């Protein structure tokens, strides 16, 4: 356990998240007990006074209080970080950065025409980011910056369609999802409700440019082919698709993919899909609750190619229980034979609701091992001609690393960039979805749909009314 004795709670979250990066899996208390590490902070005149105590060592230092809260926070985090290194901790790849969108820092500087060398210095001096992550962040942001030139922020918008069903719940998952087996008899009712919401939204956005559509979940292909067609036909009938740049469906689980469903998606205009193994190791698939084999992954990918898909993404998770560096190498030897157009690499991040946490099955992977595994994955993506195009981070992320999407040129997922950069309105339909309305002054307002599919169906008119009442949505 780690004890935080903070007389000023202003930066409690920032301090705790920084410590979490150094000490993954530790619990935090706010009393003075016997613990792994104790951090005491108090204010005195124009300085924060901090002491850090472990069983064997103690360090005391000060951090100046500046006029701007932003400057004070960063100086405080830098001081804590550098003194934690003195206690024998190793440098973190992202330095003091604990936010989920590091590329936004670079994007804002690029928009102000700040030279790349100055951006590098800023990331190094303000946030103590390591050289490898500085280069990764800048190269990703540069690609985003150029890709987003085709996006109309003022009159354009994106559409998210949520399908909250899965064949089974994976142990690492904390997303809103429900067993398709239990909901099988009610999915027609859900689809009808979803189509009603989509039709209502199409009327709200008449005159606007729909630029990207993303159907996710859950696992959209948990639904039957005719249901997927019904949803996408509703979209084609009601929305103006003349400005559409991308229509993605996260097919996801190989155990939910069939030839019939893939043909239906292709016929409905879908031009990008995902076939997501997460790993090519059968022992791990069994552990995390996947009811399919590695052979099923190959078969699903082959069926997608036969159906005519030329833009296929594959997701992988680094840091799953029991996986070794050799396992990661083997998984990427196998995936290279398939040669997908994009690969998304996720560093394992477990929220409280994930099974690996609630069932106390999580294994904390050593930070250095995580870095080595991620390097293997990244190098294989480079060998396939895939380059980074979007990047984000999460709390409780193994190795204090990142999630990053790699793709071939012109095969990027625009929606993925937009959801991270928060520059365009994304309207979301379906149970458990969240719309983001972006105003011209940069302000963002959210509209939440209820998570439970049954409640979503019962309260659908309320969900629609929420959107209609959102100031500035029309």
C-alpha cells in the first residue's frame, strides 16, 4: 500500500496517477500507516513541501507555487518524479504524462506552427518524456495533422452505432456488453429501437455532412446478417452519405463472424472491418474466455478477403496473463502472414469491472518486459509497412505505455483519430453510448444513453429527446 498524506488535495489525482505508473497494482490510503511508500505534502508560504519515505530511505524537497495552476502541477510532478528516481525507480517511457491524449499536446503546437525541435524540447523539459516516446508522439501527431485536413469540423459530424452484445465476456473487458445467448430472442426489438433512434438523429442533422460511421460494441457481428443489413439500410435510407469518407464495422470476435454476415456488410457499403484476435496463442485465448481457436482467426480473415474487404484491422493486447516475449514474437510471425492493412496494439489496462481484476486473476507484468514486448509488436508493424496514425493512453496501463494504431497509407481509421482528438461532433446511437457535441469555441458537451438494453428500449423516446434538447445540436 501507498499512503498519501495531502494537506492540499488540489493535485491528489495527478500525484496518485503518477505513483500508480511507478507502482502498478498498489492500493492507496490516506492515513499514516505502515506502507510500502508514504508521501506527505503540505503548503508553506509559496512552496509545496514534500517528503517521501520508504522502509529504508527518506527524501524531502520543495516545489514552488506559481501563479498558473498548470505550471504548478507540472513542476510538482517533475519534482516527485525525479525524487522517485533517486529511490531506485526506473524512468517511465512517458515521463510525468498521465493524461490519455498525449498527441493533443503536439497537435496544438503544430497548429500554432511551432517548430518540431521546440516541440521535442517541450516534451522533454516539461514532461520528462523519453526520446523513443517523443519521436512516436510527434510522428503520430504529424500523420494525424495531415489526415485531419480532409475533415470539416464546422459542418461535419460522425456517427457511432452501438451494439452491446458479445458471444462471451472476455476477462480483460470492462465495456458495456451483454450475452447474445441470453438476449437472442430480444435482439429484433433492440434493432428496431436502434433504427428508430438513427432515423430521429438523421432528421436532427439534415444539412450537415456525415463524414465517418463506426459500428462498435460489444461485438456487432453477434447480430444476425439480416439484422446488420436492417441497421445499415436504415442509415443508407435516412442519412445523406454523399460526404462519407469511411464506414467501419468492428466485426471483432472470430467466433461471431460468418460468410453470410461478411457478405451482408460488404453489400451494405462497409469499407473497413476488424478481425480481432488479441493474441495468436491458444492457451491465452482459453484463459481470457474466447470460445474460438487460432485456426478460426485465420478462417475469419480469409472469409473477409473472399468477401472483398481490402481494409482489415487486427487488434492485439500486450500484457495478458502468462504471455512471454516468445509468445508475442510468435503471434506477430503468424499475423505477418495475413498482412492486415492495420494493426492496433493495446497495452493491457484493467478497470475495476474487468474479470481479471474482480476475480483477482491479474498478473502484473514487469515494466521492462512490457517495453520489450511492445517493441517487438511495433517492429513487426514497421516491417509490414504500417506506420502509427493514432495513439491514446488509459489508467492502470501495463508498463505505463500506450494503445497505438498502425496502418498502411490511406488505410487509417478516421473515426479513431476523431474520437481521440475531440475536434468533431460524434453522435452516438444505441445502449451505453455517449455522444460528444463539439462547439466552435472548443467546448464539449456529452449526451449519455442508458447502458442496459432493456432500459434503452423502454426509455428510447427519452434518449431521443435528450439529443433534440441539446443546445447547438442542429
